[in-house]
């Protein structure tokens, strides 16, 4: 009897001590981890102000590779949501919601020093009012570095069990932050380090169209003169082929980039035509969209994919499934579907960097693109105009397109009603827009936008 009484007294003492310990424990918890990432702050901000790249850097996929994420709410900014379910108890079920982002995305440029994004946390971790805060601070002599401080805050109230959970705050919350922060750096490493804050990209719904095209290339050292010569030659071949086929060219020249290398620029020059059915080598052929070439495709055939060489027989298909018109001219159904669109007003020298801006923007916003088949392209909407003395009075306008999938109907810029800068200026741009950290904006006499 005495032993039982001693045991009960001991239990009471332990319980009282436990309650006292819980009472003196803090009513809230906080941890944070920091990492300096070698990227422009706008890029880091954009990745964190939407959840479409979250599966790529979240540690959750490491714990359960089979888990799936569901996206809801807005595509970007406050109101964006992501949720997950997992049978793995280390992951469980949960979700995040972007509660706030300061300043707004359109206020972040090369002069912005600080930004902050708050995510509300809904999962099995004990406590109330759980949230992550991601504070960004621009660093480096040229502002090309971003210090990311990822914090976790939670309130326990007077729930004594929750208060005791503060002893374990350096467990799952801490490891979640540390591993995800390291993965975030790896994800951003694949994004071109370019400042696209002056770009105003739009999602455009393009229509599929039949085109004639010529594949060509120039040495980068040949510059704009070499590009003009190659383009004029390709246009001449396309126009001659169109006349022979009995079809009409219906649109401006389109330049489809194959490879913008350090020494060689490889591209296609395409022009829309008014028929998707062509008679070649005495046979009527229906044009189709290009396909990804097969590694084990046969070398050549009148019906199978054939290499795009000058010796390909008219009426055959090259390895991309394009119809061979003659030695240099091909035909296909091009475009169609969603594309991320930007505008460049100036010389062609600015187009490649606008293209890189669109790719970086797509990567930070979680839009997918494929450079093998659905390659980026630009359309010469308005050619430059010169006066009698050879001076340029109006510079050219280019629309640059990056075909994308997994994209919303509108970019944040579209939703905000933003408009591209005016192309009006005293003179054309002489060069491309500056890369991140080298200038605050593109060349003064040019503009990038919708």
C-alpha cells in the first residue's frame, strides 16, 4: 500500500513539474536560416511568389518521390495555394498559401534592395498561426546576389502540449527550411542570370498556320549584315517556291532560332502561306506539325522522316516530319497554342536577349518550354525606316515568342493591366538590352514589352 502511495505521489510530482515546465516554455517559436544565392533578386522573388517551382526545390519530394502536388487559387502572388498528400508520416498532408508579398512584383527592379514574402502553413506541426517568412536582400557590388532568409514562426497559446513542441522546432521545421533552401539555389542555378524587370511579357494564344521555311546559319562575327543577307536569300527561295506551288505568302518573315551559339547562329526563316495542302512531285500532301526526331529513324524515304539535306527528294519528309519542297525549302504547320510574348523595338541585336529574358521569366514562373521542336521565334512586325540620307528615322519592331505549356491564361503583368513601353524615340537602339547588373534598363532608345 505504501509503495502504491509513493508511486502516486511521484506521478503527481512529475505531472506538476511537467505542467510548470510547459507553463514557463515560450508561447511562440521562431527559427531562421539564410543563404546567399547568386541570382538577381527579381528572379528569386518570382520563384517564391508562386508555387509552380515548389515541387522542384521542396524537400518533401526527397522524402516521398511519388507524392503529387495540387495547385489552386491564383497562379501568382498572394492567394496562390499548393497542397499535398502523402502516406509517408514524415510528409503527411499539408498546404501553403501566399499571404503577402512586399513590394509588389512590378516595383522590383535593379534598384530594389529588400523584399518579403509570407506563406501561411497548414500541416501537422503543432501550434497556431504558422507561417514562413522569406526576406530577400540585394547584395554584391553589382547587386547580382540575393541573401534569402527563410524564417518559421508559430504561436502555441496556452496549449501546454503545443508549448512543449517548441523543444522540437529544430526538427522538421528546421530541416524543411535548410534542405529546401539548398534545393532552391540549385533550381535557380539553371535560370539565365538576366534582369527582366523591364520586360512586360504576355501570354498569347497563337493560331496554327502553314508555312514555308528555309534552314540557314551565319557566323556570329558577320553581325547584322550577315543576318540580313541570309534572310533576304531565304525569303527569295521561299517566294520562288510559293510561286511554283501556286500559293500566296500571307505574313511577314518569321525567324525561328535553332541555336544561338558563341560562333554560329543557326535558324530557320519562315513565311506563312494560304494553303495547308500542297502538291509536290505530282502528289497532294497535307502539312503537319513538326515532331521530335527519332534517334533510330531511317535515313531517308518518301514516306518516313528523312534528314533535312540538300539531297532530300521533293515530296519526302525530313526527320522532323516536315514536307520537303526542294533542296532548301520545307513546309509544315507551325505555331499554335500558348506562347510567352515580348516586344523589342530596335535593331535585331536586342532580340536574342529578349528571348533569354522570356526563358528566364518562364523558368521562374513555372512555365514549361521545349527548345527542340517548339522553338522560340520572332516576327518582324515593322521594318526600320531610313531617310534619303540613310539615317534611320523609325526602328524596327519585333515580336518575340516562346511557346510554353503549363501556363495560366495571363501573366501577372497582363492581370495588372500593364502596357509595354512606347516604341517612339528619336533614334533606334544600337545594341541589345543589358544583362543583369550591368545597367538599370535596356538601351535608352529602345524598349521591351508586350
